[in-house]
C-alpha cells in the first residue's frame, strides 16, 4: 500500500481543522437561537426613552411624546411612531395657520418682501404637513418610505426659512416655530428609522 503524499496529508489536515473551527460547540448546538430583544419588546416608558435617546432633542422628545395620553398605553414601537408622526403633522398645521394668520393681517406686514416670503411659507408648511401625513399612512406598510417622508419634511421647513432670509427679512417667531418643527422631524425620522433597521 502506497503511503499518502505530503500534499494529500496537508489537505486532510486543512479540511479537518476547518470543520473543527467552524462547527458549533456542544453548548451552542444545544442552545436554541434567541434573537436579541428588540425595542418593541420593552415597556412603554422604556420605548419612549429608547426613541428619545436616539435623537439629539431628548428633553423635547420626552415632553412631546408624554404630552399625548395615548403614549402611556402604547404597546409597541409602531404605536409610538404613529403618535410621534401625528404630533408632527398637527404641529405643522399649527405653524401653517400661524403664518397664514400673519399673511391675512396685510396692513401689518412690512416690507412687501416679507408678505411674499410668508405666502411661500404657507405653501412650504402645506408640504410639511403632507409629508408627515404620508409618513403616518406608510409607517405600518413600509417603514423605510415613512422614514424618507419624515426626513423630507425637514427640507420643506428649511425651505421656508431660506425663503424668508433670501428676501432679507427676519421673523423670529417663525424661526422659533421652525426650530420646534425640526425637533419633530428628528423624532419622526428617528422612530421610523428604528422600525426599519
């Protein structure tokens, strides 16, 4: 009987070593797979904390989500997302009405450039509202698209700010409301991101 060649011995050793290294230990083989707990497995206070800790507007996020009485009994992350997106859409409506009210008081708006900027902002805030409303409608079906729409809402908020500044005017009250709106954008985009990633 011919002795095996060194090459054949080396191949057998390499295959044996590979099988040894890549096979599970008896302990691992006996342990059923258990996925790591997801944020949806937590209680409501933990869910809210988890979402808000992922934003850079933690205090605002906690206060906003807790302001809605449905949050206390929200069963999962999807419910928190719906609450957050609903709050964002409602806030967009409030800002739009505020700006529209300024436009209607025409005799108080000086210079004319400010009036034109505010009229554009009314349109931009319509877009903010519809983005959040779309996000809310999509969140259960396609969280990735819902996330995109929540982020796009921020572009519309910034477009209003650019509209005002490009005309050389300043409206501190609208800037303050835009800042709050951007906080809602961060919450909405964060919670939808957590749903699809």
